């Protein structure tokens, strides 16, 4: 059986995935590590191909917030098909993480996938992005760094709310990450809801 951690950015998915893989002898799989390979497989004109036609900065400065939100969700639905193929090809028990494992996608799998969802609180999301050097590097390339950052945070917060609502409606466990739980407590929460035992 494979296990999945979905959710929006800056919620600790990668860290938790690695911790659970080491603890339970699973193969860790991170969607972001395979993004370029998945993009190369996207059909011309697909949601994913269109999503990447503009750079992140161009999209953040020219598209409406509503389009940014819709484009990211549509692209992640397409990415999910590639990510699930990758997991199936590994052959050994896997714990995989990434935004593409959206609740509506995972609910269609038979048998139903073992999945949990992590979403950051708006305040935690802002704090963590501000701590990431690569994020600050991107913002430094635009003259409107404040405006771009606000739209970026609004997009990710909206997607977090969407994932939270859909996961809850479909019966998946959801944890809002706000910094109050320790790493060990968060790992234990995921273990419990994924049905993993030591």
C-alpha cells in the first residue's frame, strides 16, 4: 500500500514525508523533484503547458488573481496523472507528497488512497515564505515586490482553503499547520491518520 501527503505550499509536506519514509522503511517521492520531466510530457495546449508558457513572475504581474488560482489548480490536476504513474512504477511501498495529490483526484482511486492533507495558516505561510531565500530571490527580480508577494500569498491562501474544504468534504484528514505543533507531533498526527504503525 502507498501513502500520500497532499496540501498547499509551505505546510511541511516534504519534511514530514522524509521523516515517515525513514521511520517506516518507505520510499519517499517528492512531486516537485520530477516537475521538469512531467512538464516535458505535457501535451501542447494542455492546462500544464499553458500554465508554464509564462514565467512565474510574468504570470504574477499580468494575470488576475482569479486566473492565477484557477491555472494552478488545473495544472496540478494534470500533474497528478504523471505523479501517480511515477508512484506506481516504483513498485515498493511509497510515501509521496505534493500539491498534485488533490482530494478530488485521490478520492477517485480504487481502492481509495490513504492520504492526509497539510495546509498552512495564512500567518504561517507568510512567515515561512519570508524565511526562504529562493522566494526572496524571486521577489528581488521585480520592481513591485510587495504587490507580487501579496498576490502570491493570496493565491496560495485561496488554494489552501480550497484543499481544506474539499479534503474535509471527501472524508480525508486535514491539519492546519500554524507552528503550534512540533515536527514530532505533526509526524505522529500523520502516522495516526494514515494508519501507519511502528
